[in-house]
């Protein structure tokens, strides 16, 4: 497998993860302050982009190393536009291409998929197929984990956090960097839970 993140000491990764999330948010706000985008939409987009940088895909993933990281999204409400804005702010990283999802074929050509909380039809129709492919699936839908997706974004007090569904990550043959795992609110199906 090829890694998207160099192996660094845990403390350096910790600072890098959170600093990177803040940089993406600030750069998006400064560079594109003319648009009034809800803070929650900015935060969702930042999580989708930042978490994708902490995942290693198997060599069988679509265009694993020979092209942009394709991030697909179905949710309206400014999320796709915000993903595009934030992807443009990343310098020196693998290019990120944002794909508005309209068909299952679009979804299968991506590396990362975001299904919004209102995308029940896409979750019901597409997730049973996409979850067996090397795709990082992310959603803020309440049934994210039960549907077999890899990461759920959850509101926690006044902020947004994430949960990891380890069996879904394993099924997709992905590896989530331990630094990102450390910051998860909860990791469902972790091997230590079985003990």
C-alpha cells in the first residue's frame, strides 16, 4: 500500500493533524470570505478533506497514485462549493478533485464519498455497493455506522467530531492513520472492544 502521510512521531502527527484542519478552515475563510458559508458546512468540508489525507488506499483503488484524489459528494447546501474552495487552498499536496455525485458510476470512480444527512436515498441505494470497494465513506447521517460507512461526523456540544467504523474500514481495505484514530470520538468494532 502507498501511504499518503509520512511516518512521523505521534506528537508531530498530532500537531500536524489539528494544525492542518485549522489551516484549511482559515485559508478557506480568508481566500473566499465573500461567500457566507455556514460554519458547520466549512467544518464538514475541512473534516472530509483532512481525514482523506490520513488514509492509505490499497493499490487496487481507482487511480491510486496517478492522479488527483477524487472526493465525491451528494449534499447540496454549499458543501460541494466549500469542498472545491478548500481543495484549492492545499498547496504541495496531491491535487484534490471534487466530484458532484449523480450516479453510482460517479461514486465508484472516487476515493472519498460524502453523503449528507438528507441523502437517505443515496445511502440506501449506493452504500451496499460502494462499501465493498476501496472507498472512504463519510456521512453525518444518524445511521452512518449501521449502514456500513467508515466515518460518521457527529455534533458534540458546539463542535463537530468524528467516529470510525473499523469493520467498514477493514471491508474497504483502507488504513486510517493511528493519529486520526486517536482523535476519533469513538471507534466502533475496534479489536480491543471484543476482549
